[in-house]
C-alpha cells in the first residue's frame, strides 16, 4: 500500500526531498503524473500521490518520509494496498533509466 500523510502534518517539509519518486507535494501544489498536471490532493498539508508512491521498495528498507517525519504522520494508506511485486513494478515504471538490484532487506521493507 502506498503511504499517506495524515492531518497531524506540521508542514515542516522534511519528507519531500527524501522521496525517491517525487511523490510528495506541499499542500495546494499541483502534481504531475504521466505528463499531465492534476489538482492538489490536499490544500492544507503535505500529501503523497498514491500512483507515485512505492513505499521506497527498490530504493530503501523503509519509507524515507516516515523515517524523517518528526510527528509520525507518514503512515500506511489502507485505501491503496499493493504487494512488493506491484510496488517494484511501479518503481521500474517511474524510473526506467535505473537498473534495480534484486530485492533484499536493504531495498524492501518486505524482506526484513
């Protein structure tokens, strides 16, 4: 499942630069996906675009937004449940230029 940012967000912005998929945007900011621009998913606090979130699978052993969030408001999004294979496929689609190594405990929270 993708990660989401709850209403407890204090808008510190720590999460945004940590996302390897540029899936995090500040409140009110439009996002880009597939060459199209979409309205913000939140106007009040940072948000994560589910279609761009891979839970950092293929990149890190945990969601980087959650790792740096000072108020623990980056949590699993139950509305967007995905398997490790689905998340890796999404990462490969987002980053076609990257050669992903075989998943391990260092590149997927599912392997811990």
